[in-house]
């Protein structure tokens, strides 16, 4: 009898949990259907429910700035960063600051980057990295590109060092990890603009503000990867170091950090790419460089020159990504004791010789020192002609698609989201949370959605939700079949994954160029950019999930006579679904970020209000809006992660 009770209890608990979830969803449906007879307080968040979060945050910032004197501290830090920026700016593009020895000839920089690429991974990477800087120089974009890179050269090392220190602190002290984890979760869910507003209040605008916001934005991934790497160090390695008599510092310096080298260098890669993404967007707070130029050209709808700048940003992103990944993969070289200096440092000596040659050539031939705009090669006119030709051919289709989507899909969908009673939406997500994770998940969902309702930005949040949900649906509609198709053949998978890896290195601004060219400035263009940006993780994780299905199960299905389609539906997709859902999660996060950036081309969501908050330097409003976006992402992340964990456990994959 006791055995029967013990086996029935889990089923009864499952039944009860599901029953409660379905009851909550039924109440949500009932509230929706009876909206016309509901009191106003259940349709829209009432005034008494909306709290003055923005005023509280502004009061806190005023206290920190004026009463605690944080302004002086931040200004002192900003002055140090500005000094470093002056040094790099002088060296890279000749700004009249100390040490007053710049600018370096473009040929010197290009050959240096070429040698770095060759040292890390041979000729292909050398040609990519060196060729990128030749492209920049020849097209007369040197000053803009160096303005961008001068900030990355300063911001990336500071973010890496800060992330390394905080990651070590979180590894050493459990309370530090417990404290820092929720902060990192929120920080990595906040849109880019949310970081800019407090920095503008404390620092002002310009390159130093761009550098500081870049440091803040790029530090979290370094913390996480440092913590992950140190946790993965095998105990045997540590015991070996202890047996040699190493102190705690020596263990960290000579044992733990070298063993965690790969994870730490992956963190370095993420920091560099985050720096490039933020530096491009920091043009909104007066950061000069490629981002500012691209912003101006997009506003003027100069497609040809926008494409040239876009290609430059893409090439820089690819070069930085490939070089930092090659550094993470490259193992240190060790030479026997007594090896001559010239054998240990061949590439360094070759680089020195190339530097002498480049400096002498730049003195003799002015074009090797600087290519002026009047001397630069450009294909912008040809690109304009090509863009006009493409637009002319596609205009009937793009106009029809834009009109169809706006009239028949987007406006009805937006109106439907806005029509829903907020009380029904609260119960909808509480019910979904209960079905997936029980009471805890229901309360987590209720807290996230409830805080959005209490923020006073419910309607704007619903517009953001409608754009993201539609974009994620279209991204899944394209990315899922593409991933399935690519997974059938290893060569095909490798090619598509290479495209996905390359596309993920592009700063988000780049995705605006083709959609603005085709659809103009409207919601369709914004959603198009979101779809293209969000489709990448959807495709990638579908391929990874299907390729990760155990070979034994595939062979078993083959032996049972299953066709490829049956194998996909009965074995592949069910086992790959947890990984595919991680792709959906990433697609949602990517889409939320891109929707906020796409507000630049005209939307009426949280992103538009965030840009207004940035213009008026309203810290409270900007952070509340950013937290609304973060809460949406964190809620989806919680639900998918909880469902995936349960699903993996049920499949025996955990």
C-alpha cells in the first residue's frame, strides 16, 4: 500500500500543479472575454498602482551625485580615461595631445595588425586583419576608424582587468558571487541606451563618456567567464601545485589562471566584441568615429556611403573576433633553454624590419603615411546606382509587403496587444509559469510583469512585446527550417555555422542598412532588422541541437527502418528541443536589444521613450524603461531555462 502511495504521489502532484495552472489560464481567458464589463482598474493599470520609480531613482542619483560627492569621484576617473584616450588618439589619428608623436603612418598600423594575424593563425588571418586596415586607409576612412579603435584600445583592457578582478573575487567568496549574479543578470538584459543615460549625467558627452559606458557594458561577460574558468580547474591540478609548496597567490597566478586560460580568453573575445558594439552606438552621446558617421549617413539616407561605412565596421568586427578567438585557441610555445634570441623571437624581428621599412617609405611617399579624403578611392556612387536599381526592381514587392504587413498584420496585432486587459496578461504569464515551474515560477513571472505594470509604461511595453513576439515568430519560421536543412550534411552545417558566427560579430547598427534601403523608415523596417538579427541564434542552436543527438539513437532508428523524416520527428527534434529552446531564448534577447536600437528608425515602443530620456538626460525614466525591457527578457529566460532543465531531465540528458 505504501509503495502504491509513493508511486501515485508524483502523478497527483503533477496533476494538481497542472490543474492550478489551467485554472489560472482559464481565469485569464475569462477576463479577456468579459473585458467590456470589467471595472477600469482591471483593464489598465490604475493610478494608485503606478509607482514613481523614476522619481525615486532620480532622487537616489541626486543624493549620490550631490550629497555623497560621487560626481567628483566619477570626474576623476573620467579624467584618467580622457588622458589615456588622448594618448591613443594622438598615436592613431594625430590629435594634438601628449605624447605628440602621432599620427602613426597607416602603413605601420596595417603591417602591425598583419603580423599579429600571422602570429596568431597564419596567412589567412594576416590577410584579413591587414587587408581590413588597407581598406580603411584606401577609402579615406582612417580618421573615423581610428577614433573608434582609440576608444576600444582604452576601454577593452580596463574592462578585462575589472572583470578579471571581480571574477576572482566572486570565485573566492561565495557571498560575492551570490550578490553579483542577479546584478549581472539584469546588466546583461538591459538595452544599450540604459547604460548611457547615467554616464551622461555624471560624465557628460563625448569620447570619455563613450569609453566609460563601453567599459561598464563590456565588463559582465568577463566576470562570468573568469568565474566559470576558475570553477572548472580540476582539483588534481590544484593539489599538484600545493604539493610543490605554492602559496595561495602562487596557486592563483601560476596554476589556476593558466589552467582557466581558454575560458578567460573567450571572455576577452566577448569584451572586445561588446566594446565594438557599444562604441558604434555611443555615437548617440557624442562619441565620434564610424558609428557617428553611419548615424549621419542613415539619417540622410545616403545608402552608398552607408554601405561603405558598414563594410568597414563589419571588417573590423570580423578581424577583432577572429584574432581574439585565435588567441584563445593558440597554445603558448616553449623553447629549450639556451635557444638563441633570434630563434625565439623571429616574428618580432620581422615586425621590426617591416616597421623600419614602413616608416622610411612613409617619409618618401606621402600616400603611405596618409590617404586624404580627396585622394581616397570610393565606390559610393556605384553603390547608390546599384541600390537604386535593386530598390526599383524590388519596390513593387517591398511596397506591397510593407502595406500588407502594416494593414493586415502589424496594426491589428498591436491593437490586439493593447486591447488585452493588464489583469489578464498578469494571469496569463502566472499560469504559464505555474505550468512550467509551479508556484515559484508563477511568482517570478507575476513579479516581472507586475513591475512593468507598476512602472507606468504598460502601453509602450505592450507595443515592444508585439514587435518582439512577431519578429521572433518570423525568425523561428525561417531559422528553424534553415537549421534543420543545414544539419543533414556536415559540410552544409559547417558553412551555415560559419555564416552565423560571422553575422554574430556584426554590430547591431549594421542590420538597419538593408531594411531602411528596402522599406524606408517605419515599423516594417524595424521588425525586418530584428528578424535578421534574431534569426542567427535560432539557426545556430537548431543545428547544434540536431548535431548533438546521440549517434546510438540515430543508428537505432536507422536499424528500425525509419525514414529521414520519421527520424527527424521522432528522434532528432524531441531530443534537440531543449537546445533549440535555448536558441529561442537567445532570439528573444537579441530581438529585445534590436527593437530598442531600431527605435532610431521610427517606432512607438519603449525604445523611442528611451531615446527621449537620453536626449533629456532623465536617469530615472531611462533606467525604468531599461528595466522594463530587462524584465521581459529575464521572464522569458526563466521560463525557457526551467522548461529546458525539466525536459533534459525527463529525456535523461542532464
